[in-house]
C-alpha cells in the first residue's frame, strides 16, 4: 500500500528580519539608548570641536567655523599645556604606585594575624566618593599645624629633632646688648668670674612671654662663676630701663652662651623660670655673655601642600590613599589562586623570601597586576573630582588635569564649548590606545 502524499514544503526561506525578530526586539531598546546617550554626543562633540566659542547650538552646530584652531590652543595656551603636563605626571606616577602599594599590602595580609582588620582599614576609603575624599584631604593639608593633620604630624616629628625657641622675636632694652634675632645678641662689655650680667629684652608681646615665667630673679655674685638674668625689661606704668624691678618677668627657656676673648663659645646654659642662669668654673680672663640665635628659632609653620609647587603631588597622594585598597583586594584574590606547591618548591630549592617574591610570586601575578595597572591608567586619564575638591581656587590652574580643564572651559564660566569639545576629543584619543590594550588582553585570556 503506497504512503499518502505529503504536502510539499512552502517555497523560500523566511527573511532575515523574520528569523531574527526576537533578537532585534531585545536589541532595539539598547541600540536606541546607545545612539542617544553615547553615539550622538560623541559625534556632536567631535563636530563642535571645529567651531568657535560663539557658534550656534542646535541638532548640529553651525556658524563660526574655527577649523583646527581649538586643537592648536591645546598646545599653545599655558593653562592647557600645564594640564597636559600634569596628566602626564599622573600617568607616569599614580598607576605604578597604586599597583606597587596594592601588591605590598596583598602580600602583607598573608603574613599578619589581623589581616581582616588590615583589609578593612585599607579598603575603607573606597566606601566614600572621590569628592568627599578630596574634602577630607583638603582639611588635612591645611598649612597651619594646629588645623592640618598632615603638618601637625610633621611638626610632632620635627619637634623631636629640633625644638622651637622660647621667643619669636625681641629687641635689646639697652645699647649694651647688640645683635639681631637671626645672629643672636652679645653683651659688648666683657665680664669676669664673680660678676653678674643683666640681659634685658623688650618688644615682646605679652602673648609671646613663655608660660611659667616668674618674677625676675635677684642676682647674687658667685665665686668662680658668672651669673646673670634674662628678663622682659618692661613694667606697666613705667620703670627704670636696664634694671630688673618688681613686676617684671624673667624669661625661661632662653639659650645663653659665654664667649671668650677669641670669639669661641666656651659654655652654654638655659634660663630658669625666673630668667636666671649660671656659668660655673669659667676660669680667669674676660668673657662676653650673650643670647643664642636658637632662642628665636621659629616653630614649625607647616608645609604648603596646597601651594602651587606641591599641589599635584598632594592630590596624587590622596588618590593613592583611596585606590590602594582596590588594588590590594584584586591582587590579593590573584595571590590566593597561586599554587602554594610552587612557592614551597622554590623555598625548598634554597630561594630566599625576596627571591620567591621577585622571581615566582610577581611573574605569576603578572596578569592580575596588568588588570590593576590598566584600570588605574584609565582612571587617571579621566580624574576630575578629587582635583576639584582638594585644590583651592588660587592653585587650581596649577593642579588642573585634562578633564578639569575640559570642565572649566565648557562650564566653569568661560563657556567656550568649542575649546571644551576639542579637549574632550583629545582626551578620548588618549584613552583609545589604553582601551585597545585592555581589549587585546581580554582576547588573549579568552
């Protein structure tokens, strides 16, 4: 019995649109958003970069055509050249330091008992925005050590090495004492053993009188020694110049010296709370007492981190403080994936810990290190908010990078959208090689 005749299949294949209708339906919204939010702004920015400041805005710019003048300005305007130089410094310094510090931290977390707490502390800055980080570091960088934490720490360390003088400045109350705060003061009339010396100072504000100052001492000669007093030769309501009186204060902490006839300092002393001092066993001969210049050594006034010379390194330090935690976590994950057998084999072969780190750990972490480095490279090219928040208005031009200048030219009051667009295109061209390097790395890993 013959089988029933089967109907012939319909002629022709379904069209491309019909075959991919579902896929196109899902892709269409994304394509529209990509066109509206990425593709069109990119094309518009490129076109706008060839027009001047007063060009007409619209769906496409028109009017004042400037050609490549905006691009010439990138390399001829001082502020823009400074921004390009700063960006080059960022590229050369920040990614390498973030990667290196993250590597060190990641290795440390495997060697310390409180690794969890250490990771939390280092990673904590990532929880806040770069703008908030900038505000924090701006306060920390204040020059006055009583307000800025960084300068307060530096001042605390410096005070261990060299202490500030008891006085900021002073003048002699009589012509018998000559000199200056920079070189110190010397009594011109020589004295010998058993004599007393009066070193009166004036022009000292009450607020500069050292704490603990007491009524000036009454001197008594001492055999074989030279005694003296340094005091604030000023008495409210009047008094006798050059003579210690009731109501006048001795100056504690003053560094005094004794100079022999050859000009050599033979003894040093420091005044007590009542301003008195003694040079014992001075021997025969004549001497000239004096006040050492160290008495007027200025206290630590702070480093001008927010000044024009240090503002860029200061911002980079704050940036590293934020991103070191990110690098530590990523590199730490790669470190955890390394086979411990390889490391133990290297140690068994006699390698030191430094050799294991340099010749085994680092090469095996190379793919992870490249991920961190390239990520930081892209980030520093577009760094913006931390620069704006740390650098004050007076030095913002000295700290500016390409992204900051793009914003300042377009929206910072200049309203030159042509030059701002040219800066944006220039920044885009700088990022492209890094992006291609990243894509190449992804393909190699796949």
